C-alpha cells in the first residue's frame, strides 16, 4: 500500500493541456509505465462518448453553477482493483473512488434524454500506449488555426498510424480497441452491481 501511494502522481505534477484529455491520459499512462509497469497492467483507459458525441459530466472544472459540461467525448484512467478514477478535468479528488465518481460525475441516466446517454470504451492502458495516435487535426479550424493551444510536446504517433483517435471515440462494439459498455454495464462490472445515484438532467 505504501508503494502504491508513493507512485501515485499529484495532480500538479501531471502533464496537462486543456481540451486534450486523451493526451493527458496517455501521459499519465506513460508515467505509470515508467514507474511501475506491473501496476499499469491493472489500469484501463476509459473513453466516454456516444453516437451523438453529446455526453454530460458533472463536477468538471469548466462547469458553472453545478451544471454538467456536455463533452463530445471525455477520457479518464481507471485503476481496476482499487476502483479509483484519475480525471484531470474534475474538481473531485485525484484520484477519486469510482463509487464517488459515478455518483457525482457520471450520475444516473434516469431523467436524461436518450441522446445524452453515455457509453464507455474501456481499453487496457498498455494497449492504449502501444496503439493510440493523434496528429491533433481535430483541434484545428478550417483555416489551420488552433481551436485550443496544443500540448508542448510532439504529436503522439505509432509506426502504423498518425491519427486514429476516432477509433477510440467510436462506440461501435466491433470497432477499435477494448470493449464498449453502457453506463449500467460498466458500473455493474466495476462496482459489483452498484449503480450511479442523483438523477439529473443536462442543460439543453
């Protein structure tokens, strides 16, 4: 337990660029790979999105007045055995217990219109490190300018790909890496049958 606590990075020491959650999580996975590759085996990258790319999340630092932020997608890191979530865009503790994160950040689908229902693609962290690639073209306007400033390090590429972000965002079960869950399926798998509480509706 002391070792686990020792190698958990503080939020302030994590590589972070606003609106590049997938790369922030890639850097976090790389940190754990360097510090304790065995621990990485228990970690999963979780892409949260849906077919409409409209998914509400609460307790985000960019939220206002308790309202959810509606993302096109969001990415967090799950440590399975200890059931904790690393979300660098959340105002919740870092890391946060999955039970609290599900209750306060994910909440329930009850009362939420189907167009906002969340799906989650769960990818082993080591697979994400090996396969993820992004040329950041999704963050450029038609004139080539940046929607948001990019991270200071070079784009993440593999020998096979320079851009496959959509393969991870897609919630088609037979497509991409990992496994796709409904929110209910995800929580039953990782919380032993528990479900999120506090139903609420995203702003429209």
